[in-house]
């Protein structure tokens, strides 16, 4: 009996040896980390493909989740750094990645929840942190906020409200792949496992807030992408514009910036009202469908009313690359050069490039991508108490110092820190006069990892 | 004392895990870079078969095929496979097949150079069928004989890129290409492109007085209605083409203005304003793209399908409530990819594709019909070509309709595909 037990032990030893051997081979093959494709099942039945990074040791204390509303973060540059430091990380692409037209923040909470749960259950990590970069900052802050609240105190659905009830159309179950008919989650109905630490990297306050900051108020006709009110044109030399790489000067005319910002608010809210009127119209017909006389109408009339209730419109919104700070380096100064994060010539990019939400459903505009959205980092961060790191490059061309100071100040965390990476652009690449030795990513990763590993040091055994 | 015994068990265990590994498969994330620098990532499916000599790629212009259901079957049969997502994944906004050929070429190179296979199979499902046929066609031509530019001048010059040849083609449940399908599915009853519910009831296939019955009942359209409907489809498609072309010509006008002496006399802001007319990006919004009479009238091009479209059992509503490519698209991409100016046409290109070609489709597919498959088979220029039907399989080869039976449609489909591969790339499989 004793011999048999010993034998089993040795067989296990051999098995362990083989596993170890294959692991080590992997780890060395890919410079200190391994990647694994994983399938994440969300509570509302989606199956998302993500990539998990680890050093293969299977004993990580920390797990990280990186996600962005629309960008594919599955191969984010931070993940290998984390893995080598012993932090297992999941890089994600949200359900709406590459599809801003149908974007809502609320359903994406379930995507994040699936990753957090995976880290806790499969990787058995003790602590989970979220990294929100750029537009992901407000998303991850929202998760930290919502998951810290009890059921009953969370967002119940996007502000555009619940879509047409599919039951009223005679379906017995939720129809497949329909954007209009699929219910939007009431976050009070789902598990949102809590998280332990938040990193807000080069983020703005939210997609809706950002719309007002970047929208071009000189558009006079939404149907015509070159329609122009030249007195509100940021890229008009008469208003202080100079061709990049020269810095513009929008403050020489004292009233211009005030008029400009007023115009930005006005155009943004005009779009919101337009979207709301489309939504109202659909709701009107949806209500007709619920009324008792509806079933007595002839079939074709019922069909036509149903269509009005469910028809999906798309709004095309031209010219969304007009932040004065792009061209005038004296506004909210840092170490940046002229340009936006997507192009050195925002004056041209404003006309030639896609920038979210260049086209979008009225529902998503009102709920997520316009100032009517309830998602606003400055509001939510006040009630996020977990350790929070704000980090940004000083050469970032779209994220400016004053915004970071406002976030830091608003943060409700007792353990919070604001770190600047000198000469780093939006992707933490070296840029501008302070580019220096070019090791910005190394320094950013070190700052993050130091903050993470120190955060719960006193409580750890 | 226990050492020899330990070694024995160790070896036994090793042998056993190898055996298990061979009947299983594993997935691995791989990074790809297209020749124009575009970075992509794919999933590689393998089992532990040593030195595989055949590899397979699954790709679609817009949908993510990284987890295509066929790849585990291929891997278990000893054929490593790449599941890809093209650079235009999830977005028809900028869709252009010419770009995607570079993505595909990167996949083919990866299989040949990194995995070490000698022969490559391309599987194109649905909208991927015309894509892989386009690749097979263009890669079989020498540089000089390929397309050098799209209609609007975007996209790569295919004569200047490396398109490694491929060895076998599987065209699964495909249509002939975007330009073909655009006119096939457009709803002619829309009267105002700005208004998604504008309506000419006379041309509405979801109007009971034209023969429509509410699903799941089959509709019955008259010959006369169908003729009127198809003419209406062509007329609306033409209206959209014309609109796109006029936007494009307007840009060309300003482009020529920029080259004229007049331009030099303008002040800088005037020049900027003309330049904006040239570079400005315009989107077309094209509503109601789910109106194919075969969806609802099962007597047209009959097979074993039920009423519905792929992805919806109520095409009459889906026509209104969701995007279908290309609902929102740039003018230039529309002209290059969805208009008669598109280079992609399966029926034309398949004539000059000579590698072994398998056409496969489910008999319960709700959007791909028998007559089209017969036309493909006939047009195919391959010496070895076959058309196989999977009874009771829908667009995803899942059981559907009256012939669903035992529900093993996916197994059957893969058995047929692997059989075709074995027969025609026999030297490749050990």
C-alpha cells in the first residue's frame, strides 16, 4: 500500500516535470510571457474572444483587465509588462469593438464582469485591477462605480431606454442579432464582481463629454460635410489658425474661443435633440402597438406601424476633429507638438477621417456619445474608493493637464496618485521636445506596476 | 529501486498524452503583418501531428472567423488552420477586397514559412466565397496581369505585392460577390433615401396585397409582381450608384481645380476650402437591405429552407430594424466594392481558377439558393470540381427545417470536405 502511494507520487512528479518543461519552453520562447486565447461567456449570453497573458507560474496574486469601448485591446502593450511582473492580464475587445454605431456603456459592464470573474475563478487571483486607457478610462471608472453599488442602486438601462418589447411582436424568445429588439441590461439584474484597483490612463471624461470638446461648430448643414460658417472655423487663418507644425494663436481674438465653445455646445445639443425626436417617434408607434385597437387593424396597417416602431436610423455626423488645443499649444500647455492623436494634420483629418461617432444610431448617440449621457468620469470617480492611479504622457496631443488635475481632485480614493510620463504621447511612445531616451513605455509600466504592488502591501500576509 | 518502473510509467504517460494530443487540438495566438504594414492577429489551430504538409485558412471580409467551427475539425485531421479576421472586420465602412488580399497573403505566408506546410487550402464561407475566389484568381496571375487599382484609385496595386499561390478552394454557401448581392437584396419600395420608412406599397414584397404572408407561412408572389420588383431593385440600385458617382465626380472636379493656374491665385483660406472639397469624407446611408423574395416565397428556387433570412426568422422586420452591409459606407468604398465597378465577381473569376474546387452548401440555407450553386459549378474552370449539398443544413451547417434529421450536418460537411482534400491533395496527407 505504502509503495503504491509512493509510486503514484512519483508518477505525478513525472507529469509535473513534463508540464513544467513545456511551460518553461513556452515562456522562454516568447520573452518572459505566454499568451492564451480564451472564450469569455457574458451573463447575457455573448461569447467574447480575449487573450490572456501570464508568465506561466499559475500563482499570480493580481489579475488585470484592459478594455476599451471600441478599440481592440487584446494585444495591448501593457500586458507583456504586467505578465513579466507576475500579474496575469486579460486583453479584451468589447462587444461593440469597431462598432461605435451601436455602442452603449451598460452592456459592456457585462463584458468586463466576465473577465473579472474568469480571473477570480480560473486564475484564482486575490485582487483584480482594471486599466482604462483613453476612451476606456470612463468605461472602467463606470465599472468600478457600478460594481461597488448594491443591486437596486445601479444604472437600470441606457438613457435612450429599453427598445421595443419583442414580446409585443409575437416572439416567444429574444430574436437573434437584432439591435433594436435586444433588451439592454438593467445592471441591477446582474452580478458585477467588485474590483480592487483602477488605472485611468490618458483618459477623457467620457464619450459624451468628448463630443462637445471635439465637434466642429462651423458645420451649418449636417447633410453637407463641407458646409461652413467661416467665423466659427478653427482652421481659418483669420481666427488665428496657422498651418502645422506651427502653433496657432486662438486667443489673439478675445471673443473667438468663447464663441467657438458656445457653438460646440449648441451643435452637440442640436444633434441630441434631433436624435431624441427620432427616438420619440419610434416610442410613439411602439405605444400604438400596445393599444387595444391595434390587433383590429388590417394586417398591412399593423405592419406599417410596426416598421415605424422598429426602424433603425443612422445619423452621419461630419467633422469631429476640432479641439483648439490640437493647434494652439498655449492652451492647457504641456510638452506636446501640434496635431491630434490620430493625425499631425487635424485641419485635414477633420474632413477626411472617421472619428467616432461619424455615424451612429440615435439611441447610442443619446445614451453614450453625446452630453446627454449619464457616463461622466468626474461624476463617477467621486464615488470610487479603491486605490486609483491616474497616468498620462506629457506629450499627449488630446489629453491635457487641467483635465487630469480635475480627475485627481475629484477622485474619492484615499490612495490615489497622478503620474506624468515625460515626453510620452498617447501610446506612451517618445514624442516632442522631451522625448529623451525613448524609454517612456518602460517608465509607464514601472509606475503602474509599482503602484499596483504597493497598494495592498500592509494588508497582505 | 523504483527508477526503471518510474521511467516506464513516465514513457507510458508521455505516449498517452501524445495520443490524446493528436485527437485534440490547441489554439495559439499568432501575429501577422500584411505587406503594406497592416498588423493583424489570428488563431492557429493545430494538433500534434509532426510536419503537417497541408494548411487551411478561413477568412471573411467582415466577420471574425478566428473561431470558425471548421478549424477544430481540420486540426484534428492533421491540417493546421488559421482563423482570420480581415482589416475590415465588423465594418463595411471602408470595405475593399483588394486590401484583404494582402491580409490573406500574410496568412498564406505564415502557414508556408512558419508552420512549414507545402499546400494551402482556402475556405470562403458566405461573403468569404467571392473573396477567396478573388485571391485564387489574382494569385494565379503573374504580376502585370492583376488589378493595378480600384475604380476610385484606392487600394493596393496587386501587381506590386506578393500573393503566394494556393492549392485548393472550398466555396461554402457563398454568393457571387457584394455587387451582385447588393442588387439582389435591396428593397425597391423605399422612395426617399433619407427616410427609412418611406414606402411605395406597390413595390413592397412585405405587403399582403402583393402576395406576402406573415412568417412562418410561405408567401406567393405573382410573375408580374416579381418582374416589377426586380426592375424596381435595379432602379433603386442605379439611383444609389448614380448618387455615389456624382459625389465622386464632384471631388474629381475640385481635384482638377487644384491643379489649375486659378488655384495659385487664391488666398490661403480659399485654397484650404477647395482642398476640403477634395478630401472630405462622405458616407452613404442605405436603408432596407433585406428584401429577397426567396426569403418568404419558398416556391422560388426551392430547397429545404424555411421562411426567413440568415440571422432572422422575420426578414420583414429585419429589413427595417438592423444594419446589413453596406448600411453605412464611404462613397469610394461603395463604388469599389458594391457597385458594377467592383472587380470582384465570383462567376467571372471562377472561370480562370484551375485548382481543385469544392462547392458546398446546406439545403436549408435561407439566403443561398440552388440555381446559384449550379451556375458556379458550371462556370468553374477547375478540372477537379464538385458540388455537394448537406441535407437539412442551414447557413451555419446547423440542422434546420423539415430535413434536419439527426442533426449531424457539421460532421457530414467536414467529412465531405476532408474527403475532397484527401482525394485531391493526397500526397499531402500521411
